[in-house]
């Protein structure tokens, strides 16, 4: 999964707005928006640490989520198993 996709998913699941994530993380709005829209490919480690702290997830767990493919992510996070196409 892309970093921005995971951050945005975690943000939504926590019921946080963009502004709340910005305030809680201390990152700039432009930085957060750029990440959420997958415009930033290699964010700085301290940015990820700040966002993880704001989202209450360890950097190790976050990294593990980012390494999953979309189907595995959906299964692990939402407990949804994708249907096989006939």
C-alpha cells in the first residue's frame, strides 16, 4: 500500500480531519496533503514518526501496513477477504 493511502485510512478510521491530523502531528498542512495524495514518495523519517504518533500507531506497525498489498491490507485491517472473479 502507498504511504498516503495508509495514513489517510488510519486518519479516517480515527475520525480525524486533515486539520486535526496537522495539529496533532505538528506537520504542515501542505506536507500532510502531499502525503495523503501520494505526491510524496519518500517522506522524511521524522515526518512519519510525527504522523504515527498523531495516529497512535507504532512506526513498525505502520511500516508493516505499507508493505502489504491491497488485498492483504483489506483482509488484515478490515477483515475483508476479496472475492475471486469467476
